[in-house]
C-alpha cells in the first residue's frame, strides 16, 4: 500500500458523487435494509449494520432515511430479497475493475454491467480474473487540520497501539489501514481518543497500482460513472490511480 493514496481517488470522485446524492441514498437504504434484515436493527449488536450506518453518515445521509430503512426491515415479513453479486473485468490500460452489486434480478444487472464495460473501453472477465489483485482492508481517513496537531510518528504509534496495520500520511490526511477483523476496534479506539473520520469503511485495496495516460483515465472514469449510475451497483473498485 506504500505510496498509494486512496484519499486522492476519493476526493477526485467526490464532486461527481455529490451530484448523484439522491441515488447514493437509495443504494445506502438498500444496504441498511439488508444488514438490518440479516442481523437485527440494533447497531450495538449488529456490526454489519453499524458499518453501513457509518458509511451513510459519512455520505451525509439524513438520520430519517437511515431510521426508515431500519424500521422497514424490522416491520416487514419476508420482505424484499436481494442477491449479492460480484463482477470482475478490465478497463483501459489493463486496469482491474471490481464491481459489487445488490440485485433482485441477476439477468438485468449482468446485462447492464456488461454493456457498461463494452461501451467504455473495458471487458467483463470471468470470476476470479481480477479479485486476486485486491486485498480486503479496513480504511480510515483523518483530515489534518489545525485541530489535529500531531506528527506522523506519533499518529503511527497510536495506530499501531490500537491494532492498525499501516499509516500513509500526506499534508492533507492520515490514511490508516487495518485488517478487516480489526477495523471496528481501531475505529472505536481512535474515536475514543477524540478523532473524527472523514472516511471509515471496509474496502478493497489494489496490491499493484496501474498508471494510466490522461486519455485512458478519462475513459476509465466514464466506465466507473456508468457503473455507479446503475441502481443495482453498490461499490466499484479499480487498480488504477485516477
């Protein structure tokens, strides 16, 4: 992970996501519903629900929307059913693209994802074709402001004491990586010390980052945007540095 700033990609895509906030809320509501349906509506006893609630709050989703999705899961009988599906493929310049979806119609979603790849310089691959290029990690970002008067060495010490795995520091942000099973403990430990996260999530981190030309990056960005526009797609990861 050394030298790779996930924060750059997050910030680079933030404005585009802001323009689609309503659609993002719709997708988050579905994830909250699924988590609450599977493990109950109390985030204190349902880690998966707490995680997606944190994700929703980071996206500035209103509490009313969150509560509504949980109540819907608690009050419904058999309710809605969604399948979790993973798609793997390649974008411009040999970049790997990993797509996670929640769908009630696999045929529809598969067709839409394949079309997005084909029309935007990519190709859909077989299961396992690119997933091995990514590692599941916990990711926490703390923006460095005047209120965060702490140097990199001291922050690294705090991260390691909390059970974190790695720290990447820039002038703008501390980026903290953890093993998936340690994510909640590290997050809670640092929160208890007064730190606020600009981003906190379980994510997929590429083991090798692919550098693209400007034209290739623009084409890949169009592919990612097309995928994220699909109502069934919940997350898109790439090995490219955008």
